[in-house]
C-alpha cells in the first residue's frame, strides 16, 4: 500500500494561509475605516461645540 504524499496537505495549508491573510487584511481595512469615521465624528462634534462657545 502506498500512502499519498504530503503535498496535498501542504497545498491545503498554503490555501488556508492565503485565505487567512486576505481575511486579516480586509479586517484591518475595515477597522481603519471605522476608526477614521469615528475620528471624523469627534472632529465635527468638537467644531460644533467651539462654534457654540463663540456665540
């Protein structure tokens, strides 16, 4: 009986690793975008607060 070489496992591992890297990259992009959005909201709130103080 001849066993299959481990090349299938290595290929599966490489594919899984590539999918995980892509998912992590997308997650990082989403988190950065959310962070920028929050920073924009804080900046807008601070500007409106300072405008109220000027009045």
